[in-house]
């Protein structure tokens, strides 16, 4: 909680001195420890590293040693595995068994305080989205082979779903995995595109087609990447998040042991969809902080910038722009907080059903809010906000990153449609269950 006056919109209400029902002492202590660690080891140089388009390798190593990649995993953390690996707490302030989704939210929010998604994404995307399928669905032998190195950051992984012709349309994944006649290997052929962290990854949790067309033909494999025969990778130049290592992967007769199958053949669609919930929620949290950084920067700017003989803040049209975006921002953050609180109270299997569609909507809405706040900031910064250097450099960068929230992780239009379809599906299922109950009572 700040003891000094802060720029409006620059912090979530709970850090701006306002009461909140969500945060316990453990959460507030964690927030302070997070901010101190991240400010020193990431945020001070984030803009510089993003300009250079690569975060130095030593930063990943520092995070791995401190256990500061682990908070990007879905909560609760894999306590049994972490304790086996000698990890009992994070930063000495929160025990791994006490870590909940509010801790996750605080970490994700603090990681995005640079206003940029690339630097934090370069560190956490593989841990956050590539490791969970192995944790949740992998066999014991698969976990024993890969988790010790992945959880400690000795090796890196990524999630590899998207292809040139199949992004949000996951059911039409075309990369094939065909068993050899002796049944010992899968031969993988195809391409993956826009794979974050891929270029640095030793492995990928990859969506492949082991069966016929449609969702029932999909499976997931742990596919070796760096230096592995038949795998070629190159970085892609994208409009934003330029330091996150977006990668194009070509797979030419890649020989993968059948023991690398995650779970069961034909269950890939289910695994992918439940994995998306965590991805979309963390995108929503980070994007909301990016929107906050943009709007707070604009507020700070208009308090000192003069035009037509007076500070910009004295222009009603300027205040009107800020008010509209501020209302969007704080409404979105309130939804995120409420959402995460619900995650801490619902069993995982119920949360996946009840919150799955809403997660998609929250992710889509975060992109809309980020776009509005970044555009507002750019307009108020004027020419400075349209310049890739100087005092508006960060605003120009954030505005360029808005599509990186609205498209990856499920594109905006698909997410909005999915959200409503899921709500309707749940409603129909509950209605049918009630009808069955009423019918049975008459027998």
C-alpha cells in the first residue's frame, strides 16, 4: 500500500490505499517481495531489452535459481514435485503449499509493470503453458523424465499448438504423428507457427494428429526441438512482444518415442482446451496491467504538458477521454480480481466448466480495454506517442502490442463467441438435469 500520493490509475485499488476483501497478509507480503525482485532483475532494463529484441540468458537463469518461474504455473503449485526437488518456498515469503491463484495474479500483474509483454513472456511462457499438460496428464514415467529439469529451469519448453492454417481453429491441426511399424516411435511431420519461446526450447508440448480429422484425432506429444534431427526453427518478426522469441518450427520426419505421448491418444483436444483457461486468464491479468501503465503514463503526461496556454488536464475533452478509459480499466480489473477469487474457491473440475467460457470473455475484454487505453494514451501524447524514441516511446510500443493480446491465445471474435456458447451449453445441461430429476420423482 502506498503512503505517498500516486498518479491516478497507476496502481490497482488495493495498492492505492483502498480496502479490498481479497488480499490476506500473505498476498500483501508476496506483492512486496515480487516487486522488489522484479524491479531489480527485469523491469529496470525491460524496455532496453525489448528494443534489442532479446532478454539476456542470464535473466532466465536468475529467475530459475530464485524459483521465480514457478509462480507462472497454474495454482495450486505441484507441491509434491517441488518438495522432491528441494523447493519449499518462493523468495522466502510464501510456502509452495500456500500459493493460490491470488498469488498468481499478483505475480502476473507485477511482471507486466514494464507495460510490455515481451520481456516477461520471454521468461515464463514455456513454464506457464508448456509444463502444465505434462503435470496434469502425463504418465509417471513421462513426468520423471522431464519435470525435474523443466521445473528447475535447467531445460526450457514451449507450447506448440498453432499452425499456419490452424490458429484458433484448433480442431483442424494438420501436423501428423504416425507410428512406426514396430510401434516404438511416432514420426512427426508438419509446421508450427507463432510459437512463443520456441527458439530457446529443448522440448515442446505439441498438438499433433494421431487419428482422423476433427478434434477426436488430436493428441499431445513432448517433441524434442533444439538440435534434434528433423527439426528446424527460425525466429519470426512480429509487430509486438518482439523479445518473446516467436518462432516458426518445421518438422520433417522427426522421430519421437511413443513414451513421449502426453496422456492418451485422441484426448489432445480436451488437454489443449483446459490448458487454454490458464493461458487466457494470465493474458487478461497482464494485459490489464499494460492498460494501466498506458493510462497512468497519459495521466502523468497531461498533468505537466501545456497547450493553448494551460495544462492539458484543464481541457474537458482530455479529461473525458481519460474518464472513459479509466472506467473501462477499473471495471476490467475488478472483474479479474473477482474471477481469480472464484478460482481459489472452486474445485478445478468445476472451475473449468463454470468459468471456461467466462475466461475466454475476460481475455477478449482485456484486449479491448488495452486497445482503448493505449490508443487514448497515444492520442494524448500526440506526436510523442507516435515516435519510437523519447518520452512517448513506451506508449508507441504498448499500442503496437495491443494486437498481441487480441489475436494470440484465441482471437477476440472467437473468444467472445466461445464465451456465450459455453454459457448456453452449461445452461442447457443444467436445465436437462433438472428435467431428469423432476421426471424421476414422478416414478
